[in-house]
């Protein structure tokens, strides 16, 4: 007698364990757990409140791989720069014994919770620095590698040993870009549009990155893409904004832009936009607290962290966790 299996074959995979790289729409039966499973997209796309910083600060450094693993360092608190370093575990911040060798703010920052980089910035209002500071998970060090162009309000991309420092203020706006190889900084091709206080795709690399928004001095919506040798102007943000130094996350092809200052000084925004490699899409869920001069964990388009910043009237300690559209495996149940 003919059977469905004999005629058409097995449509649902019969596996002893879940596949290591399931594709969206893939269905399989896990014989070990005796469950039917499917790979699907979870459409969350929202900001949620996280643990507050123990001290308020703005224009600080930020690094990390996701909303569950981040580092905050330096910044401007009350009337001066600070050297404090904080670690985030997904629910609360902890003050670490390690402090930066030089108190700095408005710097470029990137890396992870255990391997972070701070470059440039200011130690006093209006000043610019060329120093580099590196965190190894235990302590900060100041290598002899100094920037060729001292600046503040700059953007950074990459790791503590392979980074890209983008544009900034010297104190006037500059489009200068430098690449770091773990030992020295080398000038590379400058941005097409000179600006400062811009965001970057902080989870990218020093050969594949985005430069996003900033001040011209007017608020900019310009986005440029870096391929390791040249910058190409691509589709602009929907909301032009500046004062985004330290924010932004994701990669050259999948990024997140949030917060900033729109048009007039003090006009904070919580607007959030997603980049798909071609264009920006405005997300209906903005930051719960509109702010600028905030920091972020580099994360990804599906898992990022925004913390600190200025609302236009006050410096805040707020932390917000982003969960975006991501693939997940679900067990199929029938009722």
C-alpha cells in the first residue's frame, strides 16, 4: 500500500538535536525532546528600562557587546571630568576598582566589557586631547599611541586593538579619520562631510563602518559608509540630529541610531532608526527618555544599551535596553 512518506518523502526533518544554524521558516522534529520546532522572527523592537547608573554623567565612554554586557567610563559629572569605570550585567551597574589614568569626556569609545578603548576627548571644557587609553578587563593603561589630530566629540568603531576614530572637533569641525592597529594611529581617507558629535556603527570594524548624523554645525542627517579605503555617502537619516557622540550600535549593514539633539540646542530627541544596509527606517518606539550626549554599548541591531546623557535641562542616570527583531526557535504546541 502506498504511503505519504513513500510517495512524497519526509517533509519535516527528524533530528536528534536542534540544527546549529537553522533558517527562518525551517521546521524540524527533535526526537530527543520529542518536540516539533520552528525557526521564526520575534518582532519585539522596543526600549525597556534597565538599571540606573550610580552617578549621573554625560558625554562618557561606552563599550560592550549587547544589552547584557557593557562598560561605562569617564564622562562629565557635575563640574568636572571623572575617571570612574562601571560594569553592567543586564540588570545593574557595578563600580569597578579600575579607574582611567586621565579623566576625560567627549572621547571616542568602542570595544567590549573586557577590552575597551578611549581615544581623544577633553579634560577641561573646550580642550582637545590626543591620548589613547585601553582597558584589558582589569586595569587601564595609556599606550604611547597618540592621535595625529587631537579632537573631541568624535565617533569610534571597532575593538581595543583595531579601531577607527571618525571626525570630531579640533575645536572646529573636522572630517579627519584615523585607523588604529593596536600600536599606532594612521590617517586614512577623510569623511566627505565634515562634522562633529556624530554617531557610528560601534559594533562594526575599522574596515567596515558607518558615520551617522552629527553637527555641521547645523544638525545633519548625512550617513557615510566606509569600506576600508573610501567613504561613500548613502541614504540619510529620517531625523537630522547632532550631539550623538558615544551613541549608535550595530554594523555597516545592520545598525541602530538613537537619541541626539534636533535643530535648536537643548531640543533632545528619543527618535530611533534602523539601518538595513540601504536605508533608514523610523521605529515607532523611541527612547523612554529623550536625551543627547549619551553613551551606548556597541551591541547590535537586536541588542543594545543606551545610558546617561542630557535631556536639555538635566544630566540623567537612565539606562535603557533595546531588543529588536531577531530569530528565535519556538516549540510548536497544539491545543
